[in-house]
C-alpha cells in the first residue's frame, strides 16, 4: 500500500508539474492528474467481486492479486478455517458454502454485496477414470461441481450483477479437455464442455449488461492437480506435452482472470480462451 500511495502521489505531482511547465489551464492540470491517477490505480477495474472456490490454488492467487489492487472481495468455499484466514488476510467478507447443497447459492447471495462488478466460479474436479469405472454418481457430481454450480452461482447473483454501475464480468473455468479428446477424461471433458456451452449461451442472454467468458486451462499446479503431479515421472511427462515446456502456475490463470474482470476486456464476451501452454492448438516437439 505504501508503494502504491507513493506511486499515486508521484503520478499526480509529475502530471501537474508537467502541465504547469507547459503553461496549461488548471482544468487541464486536473485532467492530466486524473489520467495519472487512473493509470496507477487502474480505475478501469471492477471493484466488488464474488469468488467461489476462493481458497483454491487459482482462487486464492486471484483473490490476493485483486485485493492488492484494492478491490472489495466476497469469498466462498467449504473449509471455514482456511476461508476465514484468507478473508482476514485480505480484509474480505466470506460465506462458508458447499455448492453441492441446494441452499448454498441463495445464502451466498444474501450475504454478498447488493451490487457486484465481477463473479468468478473457480470450483471444479479432476476425476480421471476409464468409462468402465465411471459411476452415475461420478458423472452427476462432476457436472454439478463444474457446470450446474456455475449456472446456479450466476443465477443467484443476477440481481447484484445487473446492479453493477459499470457492467459486470463473469469468469468461469473450463479445461483443454473440453475441446480435445484425452483418455480417461469422459466425465471431466463432458462437464467442462457444458461450461463452454454455458459461457456462450449466457453471454448471449445477458449482453450487453453482463459479459461471460471462460478460461480453458491445461494442467496447473494447484491442490486439485496434486495427486496427478505427485509422481515426478508423470509430472515430467505431462510438462513435456506442453509446447511451452512447463505446467501451468496459478498466476497464469489469475493474471488472465484479472484481465477478463477488468474493463480492458470490455469488448470480449462469449469466449472460451485457452491458457494452456499451447496444448490445445499446437503440437509439442
Ligand atoms: N488445476 C488444474 O490443473 C485445472 C485444469 C483445468 C481446469 N481447472 C479449473 O480451474 C478451477 C480452479 O481449480 P483449482 O485448481 O484452483 O482447484 P483447487 O485448488 O482444488 O481449489 C478448489 C476450490 O474450490 C473449493 N471447493 C471445492 N469443492 C467445493 C464445493 N463443493 N463447494 C464449495 N467450494 C468448493 C475449494 O475449497 P474447499 O475445499 O474448502 O471447499 C477451493 O477453494 C476449477 O474450475 C478447475 O476445474 C483446473
């Protein structure tokens, strides 16, 4: 905060001094100072954001990035102690909720702010099994967690998203496995393909007031991928399948999510965009 305050003071002083040196009118000084201020503060960013899955690898990284830029956050996850600790660290409000329980979304909306500029749904699963071992419960759980949960979260937040002064932005998470076929990904690929369909449908239905986009990730180093990455040989082998030569980091996803939440992306809606080390589009060597 100190460095940001110093940067703001520096930007204003610089802008006003520059305008003075050029013999400009006072209103021009004010305009230039405002430009300096908005550059430093990024006033184009939304300010009130609801994050489901906020304590996860990606959710917590994004929450920290947004909090460091001064945004007001409302955080959701199941584990009360981890959620409370993160919310306290970031000066955020929070609701403990399980998205597999029917009353979760109404409760979150009751406790979240009345106007929201952004909603992020960063809850999901990596349930990899051959078709022969997938149960009906696996299929419906993966669908609920990844796709239906996202739809219900947006539905419950609609009045608040519509109340955003600046136009709201919704960010969902899909997977490279929705657009490409991988063995063992039947349930996950199906659920994430539903996220892609949801993204495009809601982007059409809610435009122009609310933008809806999804980030389609390849394997990213978070607790969700922990089991898969615990074996060093598997880890090395999966890394090498990415043309950019490495696994994803939470920051890769969070940086792009902050862009999609900001008004810098305000002509982008209905898109499913790969943040995947090139895995969806190009072959590795
Ligand atoms: N990591 C990857 O390789 C990868 C790849 C493709 C797509 N994605 C997608 O990226 C998004 C973020 O994933 P991540 O890797 O950050 O996952 P993560 O580290 O496992 O975090 C998941 C978050 O969701 C919360 N959560 C889990 N189940 C929940 C439930 N039933 N109700 C409410 N909250 C619940 C978790 O907290 P609690 O346990 O306390 O509830 C945690 O905050 C997900 O949509 C995922 O499918 C990830």
